[in-house]
C-alpha cells in the first residue's frame, strides 16, 4: 500500500512506542526515554548504541526541512519522479548548507555494530539517507532544480549507488516480509533510476 515503503522496520518503532504509551498509560511522547525503550524491548542492546544511532538518524532532517509537511527534504528529492507536487518545497530550502547533515549521519553510523539483521536495517537506513542528502546537495546546485540538469557523471554515480541500495533493499525485505509488496516499493526506486539515466 501507499505506493510502496522504503523505511526499514526499526524506523517506525519510536512512533509506535509513543502511540502505545499515550493510549495505554497516558504518557506524552516527550516523557519517554526512547533510547532505553528501544534498547530493552527491541534491540536488546546493553550498550545502547543501536537505539542511539536510530534516534540520531531520525532527527537529522529537522534542521533542514523547515516548512516541509509530513516528510524530509532528503526523501522528497528522491521521490521527485513520483511526487512532483512536492517541488514547491525545494526553492525555499536551496540556500541551506546540507554538509552538516552528512556529518551527523557519519556520527550515527559510528554507533552501528554490524552484527545482526537489525544492524543491517540501520546501515541500509544510513545508506539511503546519505543518498538522499547527496542528491539534495547536487539537485540544489542546479538552476532548474531538476535531476536531469545534474551533471551526467554525477547522475551515473547516483545510479550506481541506487542499484546497490535496491539490491540490499530486496534482501532485507525478504528477510522480514513476504514478497507481496516488494514490487510496489521497488517501483519508486526504479523511477528515480530512470531519472538518473535520462
């Protein structure tokens, strides 16, 4: 449903925990220690590093997506081929320096231990987020704010990177889910890759 779904399962957990605590216990989301909850109930990680990485990645968009409704600018640039109506958000944000987002992402990645499938889902999330940040940086250098006007060499690099994202996405999907919704989710990746190729 919803034209596919790129996010990995752990990325939704803070929202689930906030909703459950509000419904069952009357807590506000701001009263919860999400890192502790994720460590205890999902990651089972005494170091707390996986939850820290997830929460740090979850917050990177905030500084760079002012005024964006229900999304992040880094997702919207990747979804431009599918949802061109979101382009109205691009112009007001094009003067921002997004290099800080890459630094924050690198800091989050340092907490991921690469030991199990949850780690791989976090690493995939980091890879996809990096792709979105780098695409946003290059897209906002163009006068037209159009992927077709990104230099060909750079678009080829994006296409190669996206192919590795697609390969890992397929693998992770089939570990956790049935294959029924896989094609819907892949189609948006393929649309983006077609933009890189034109």
